[in-house]
C-alpha cells in the first residue's frame, strides 16, 4: 500500500514539473520578431539546403588558383558559387566566413565544411544572403560528407548573432 502512495506522489510531482516546464518554456516563443528591438535586423536562422546556399570564394592565401579549385569543389557539392576571386589582404587562418543577417543559416552550414575551424565575421548592415568564403594560408581541404554531417550535429542549430533577432519561421 505504501509503495502505491509513493508511486502516486512521484507521478503527481512529475506532472507538476512537466506543466511548469511547458508554461515557462522560452523556446516556443523564441525567434518571433515581435519582441525584437526597433532597428535590429532579422537573422535567417533556418538551415538551408546546399543548393540554396550562395557563396563567393576568395583566395587570401599564397597558393595561386586556390579559390577556383575550392569554388569548383563547392559547385560539385551543389552550392551556388557566385564569384571567385582574390582577397587583397592575405590571412594565415584556415578560412573566414563573412555574412549578414540573411546568411546566418548558410554560414552555419558552411562552418561544418571547415569542421568549425573557420572564423566568422557577421555584418549587420549586409543586405544579401551570400556568404564570402575567404580561404587562408592554413586551409588544406574541405571536410568529407561524413565529417560535415557529424560537424553539423555537433554545431547544433544556428543562433541569431548579437544585435539581431531570429526571423520568424515560415
């Protein structure tokens, strides 16, 4: 008899915790632009498919032709490569991803192709959805499909950068 009372009390306590958690859930309303301060850009935090990701590939290394080579690799992986070129300032990093509010989800996907070793530069004033992929002197190769899938799992969901609000999901 005591065991039934204890189990019943535990079930009641668990039910109370579930109800409180659902009532206080901050994620259900998160991402809605209604609470966004005036003037803050709406960040597209949806994960796009590769075919919908637009990129510019820029070479900031000493290796000639690197942007063309990696641009072709991105094309083969179904990305939309808009421009290929040289960056004036050389960098030693693996890569730098530059993007604006409309490119947050795309930049998140691209981070996985560099196993989260690419630096990111968010520009709130940028109005397009293209991500600049700037290849540096430490770049060696893009991740394999298996590595990308694992890295995406490790990265979790895209988050709106500071000074922006997540755009409402469609």
